[in-house]
């Protein structure tokens, strides 16, 4: 992990104080709009027929702004980024510019691309939803679990030190399987696992409208299920203390407990957990059609095919958005499930 230069640290500090982007450590790209899973908690796959994807020209055009902002890491998200036929060329452009590339993936095709991934990607984050039958059921893809497991283990056989972590969205369909998810991640050889609650209230993940009943209730825990969730979390904190201590579970016990409080907040039992976040100041999201967002959940502010990223992020509208954003009262932020808080001194690639 590299220590940021004093100049870059100062630029990051300046951004937080002035609301004008002078440093942008992290950029999230969506190289492809489609997905190869049909997950119950996500609507991205429902628009697979309307294909959109980033091109080599898009990425090359971004380099001027990324260099200006000293971007350290690009996270390839989706959809499924590996569906972009030029995915590794996009990675090559970024890596040759000295930018670390991380991949968020369903894991279905990582075995087929193992050698290229090891060459052009710094680390992989896979989605893990449960043990074998539950993971396949939530993904709506027969054999998804074994494809993921085989891919992880094959990459590790080629490059034992290559870092592969997992991310699990905890919701009504899998919270009871939580202990098994941790166990399966260990058996797979995953280096670390992270947990977050399901987003059930935003327009993110290709939702044309925010979910309403009954769709919302497929994923949102019911009030009567909350005591069971609380008991499961308490048991995990006690029985998996070593996993918290050694960092196998990425979150602290307090953050794991906040998953309970997040779901309980929908029933007025407590406020939504407070999240310290500065994502719009330290990162941006660029979608497969070139649209730019401050984060996954806020509205589009421009398009890289119409203007440079630097001009979009430092437009009067974008600066005013950051200047006036009160995360303690903004409904999108209050209900957010995926916050990012990066200090000017935090280490990156």
C-alpha cells in the first residue's frame, strides 16, 4: 500500500474544504450495462437487451482528467464488467497509466479469464449470497456457486498471492444462512468477506421506480423476523471473534450490528444508522453510457461523451451539490447501504 504524496494529500484535503475536485482517488466504472445473473435484489439484468458499454475511446478520453486528479484506483463494476469484449484492453490503458484496477464480479466467468485477470487486474471482489443451493437460487443461475468456487480456486492455483475478496448483501432470503456464508467463503479460499444490507429504497441498480410492495417485501426483512436477525448477529459476533480480530470479516462488530438497525429503522424502531461518508468528494461513478454520478445513488450530473470529467465534476451544479449536501437529512444518504469515507491521509494503491 503506497503512502500518498504530500501534494496529493493536500489536494484531497483541499477538495473536502472547497468542494471543488482537485483530487479524485477513486473512480467507479461500469464497462458493460448487462449482467450474466438474474439476482432477486437487483434489476440490472432486466435491461440486458438495451446494451450499453464503455469503449477504448471513452477510457482514453478519461485519462487527462484522471491524471489531473491523481486517481489511484479504478473499480470496475456493473452489470458484469467481463461482458465487455474489450474489458482487458480498458484495463491495459488504465494500468499503463499507473492506475490500480479492481474488479467487482459475479464470478461466473473468472476461470475462463484467469490468466488475463492476473495480468491486468490487481484484485477481485466476488459476490457471494449463500451456500451452494441458496447462492444459485438468489442468482437465478444453476451452477453459479460452483462456477464461482472453481474460478476462485483456479486463480489461486495460478497465483497464490492474488487477492480475492467477497461481498455479501444480507437480506430476507439469506440472513438465516449467514454463518454458512462465512464458512463457505473460508472453504473457497476467499481472503476477506464484507457484509452490507440490501438497498430497497433507491433508483439504483437500474430501477426505473423505487421498489414498492410486494417486491420490496421480498427482500426487506419483516418486523417479526428482526429478533432472529438480532440473535444471528449476536451469535456471529461471539463465535467469529477471531474472524473480526484477524480481518477476515471486513467490518467491525458495530457495523455488523448496524445491519440489524438498518432493517429495524423501516419499522420506526430506531433511526437509520449514521454513516460518515465523503463519496462525492473522493470518488465518482461513470455508467456504461458515459453518465456521471456523484455516487451510485444520486442523480446524473453529466456525460463524459459530452464533456470532460473534470468539467463535469467542477461544474457550478456539481460544486453546489456537494456544498449543500447534508447527509444527515438527505433521504438518499440517510437510507444508503454503501458509504465511503476516505480521509486525505488514507492509503490506496
